[in-house]
């Protein structure tokens, strides 16, 4: 169980019914349930026995619980809510990186004017949050990063095909970590950001190999503020959208 920061408890207040955020990412699923100002995390899918509202975050293009183009999962066109065993569509559904970016923005006191959330796990992606608005950026499928052909976009030299976890050796050596760092610096330099932007790195590869996080000039590099038991901050983004959809 994870206690919410005080400013989030004040923002969200108390709700009579449980709110559930389901995050699908890489090979695993995690359920986060908000009850009485605390979040309970369970690996896998967990549905409360009482009435509840829920939202979904997953890779790919996500609309009304339908996932397309999540090639790392083999979900090219799937009704994800049915695959996960839910009896109805989610009230909120969005890409997992978008949910994570919004969550990281919300977890920071003062909410940065410009934040880029870079996630490196099975795949690579990034999402920008500017003044609370979630903005998709072309990041994981930028080209010019080597000879590999991406299984998602089909282009040669795609960043995801070069440094996504699916493309990296196990174990990851020092030279591989350096290659990841250099590639990330180049990709971020190609991304439109304000001077002094906050760049947050998250994802399974960052947790297991923290040395892949690069230093960046004129930007504030930070680690994820998601609680250690959470896959990412995506649950915060999903829960906030659920609460806003009810207001």
C-alpha cells in the first residue's frame, strides 16, 4: 500500500467507490486501486468485489479500451478490456507512456512548465506535458540510429529497434549502456523542448540499469517519482483522469 502525497489527497478528495487503474506494459500487468486516500498495488488484474470505476493504460494506440499497434505484446488490434477479463469498457483509456507522463507531472510539487517523460523498457517512447497538456512527440520511432529495422514502424534505423529492451543483449555491458546513453542524448536533442525543461527517465531498463540515464545540458534530469512498488506513474495519470471525468 502506498500513501498519496498530501497535495494529491487534497486534489482528489475522498470518493465513495474504489477507483482502479490497470497498467499493461512489457510482459506484465499491474492493478492500482485507490481507496480512502491510499493506493493498493497488485500484480496482475484485480477487480474489487464492490462497484468500481476503472481506467486502462497500455502500449500502442488506445481508444475506448481497444489497443492497436502494440507489436511488443502482439496486440495489433485487440479489445484489451475483454482480454483482461473486464465485463465492460474502461471509462478512461490511453497510451501507457502518456499516462506515465501525466502521472510524473502531477507528482511534482509546482508541476513543471515543461516535462518530457522518457520511458525505456521493452520499447522506447516519450511524451511531453506542457502546462498540464499531454503532447505526443515523435521519439521512439525517430530514425538514424543504426541498421536495425523496427518491427513496429518498419523503418530502418529506428530508435526503438536500436535501444529498446527487446533489442539489447542480456546481460547489458558497459559499452551497451554507453550506446543507450548516446542514443538518448541525440533523440532528446531532436525533440522540441523549452530551455530548462524537466526530463524524467522511467521504465524497466532504467530501474535495472540506472547508468543508462544520460546527463543533459540546460535541462533538469530527474528520476521517476512513482512509488517503488508501482510499474510507473501511469496509475496516477489514469486515476486523475477518472476523477476529472466524474466532476
